């Protein structure tokens, strides 16, 4: 875990500072039905092995998720989600010196994960689905990633304005709960309630989110948007994912939630060097 005192409140916020360079969040789904790697890491041994690989490849954060949010996913209750994620979080915490985030929209799951060693709450509903999740994050001194989400696609929307408006409410919720600005990152929600064109716009206009004064996380890894463009299966979308990461960094994103850590990290470091050259 780079330069991070895990005992300090909101310590993980240091990973949101763009001055530290691009940060990579490795995806660790301990679910049976994730769109790309469902079931592969559901057992603790498999989860730890994958976390070790991602840490060795340079992941700054391991993002543990126990409920798939792919299109058509089957919701699970908090107890089942906790049953899935807690053994993985505890084992990963003991195996690798990397910050852990919990990918959940439920306060009860977030509380259990934070008590087990997670330091970031990554909420696909931007703290707006469960009214207690912001309080839980604040009480545990956890940083938060708030994502834009729509239940229905509306092609007529100005998607950038919709994202800004939604995340503006998320920011208000976080600040009211006592989470400092430095511990809040924004996610445009690629793939969540958007047309292909709106997803492309959301990536291209990351600068509009960065201009709000917060870190921005981009999570486009292996998503159907990429498959729509290059007609590849999820596992064949590495190069397309890398392209979104590089474009995202140039547009102002700081964090990148990906399945393939090394390739994206290498590309981001080269992009940073090129864009920083005189």
C-alpha cells in the first residue's frame, strides 16, 4: 500500500490525489455471476491468489465485490453478501499490503467490510440507495467512491449534466455525513443506464467531473461498450480497456478500476510521462 497509514481516519484519501500519479484498482469479484469472471474467485484461496497477482502487478487498491451489478443481475441480501466478502477481505488483508475497497450499496455490508479491514466504500448508487451507508463510511473514516447510476436509459438526456446533477447530490450526502472532500471520488458510471453514445460521452467528458474539484474514477474494464465497438468477448477486451484508461487519464481521471492491472498500469504510466513532457 503506497505511502498510507491505514490507522488514520480517511487515510485512503491519499490514493485519490492525482499528484501521486494514476492509481489502479484491481477488481476482485467473489460472486458466482459476474459478467467477466463469475465464480473464478469465489473460494478464498482463489481470491487470495488473484489479489497477490494484482498486488505484484502494481494495484493500489483491491476492490472486493460480493454482488454482481451486471445487466440482469440477481440481487442478494446483505447477509449473503457479507458471507461472500468477509472471508475474502480478511484473507486478502493478511496476504497483501494493498488497500482494500468494498464494492457495495448496502450499509450493513459496508460496516462489516470496514471492520474487517477495508478502507474505501465503492457504492454504485452514489450513497443514494441506502440512507445509512454514508454515515457508516464516515464513522469508520473510510474514503468513498460515488457512482452515477440510472435505472432506465434515456437517449434524449444531456448525460454530462445528468451525471453532474446526480453526483452533486452524492457529494452533499457525503459531506453532510462528515466525509471530507479529499476522501470523495466521482465515477461517471460507464455501463449503468446509458446508451453506447452516452457512455462514450461520459468517458470523453471526464474533464467536466474533474472540474468539480474531486478525484475521478473510471471503470470501463471489459464492458459491453468496448465489445460494441470492437466485437470482442469480455476476456478479449484488454486492448479496448487500455484505450479507455489512457483517454481517461488525459481527460482528468485518477483512478482506474480494471481486471488487468499490469497492462493498464503500464499504459497509464507511459501516458502520464508523455502528457507531462515539455
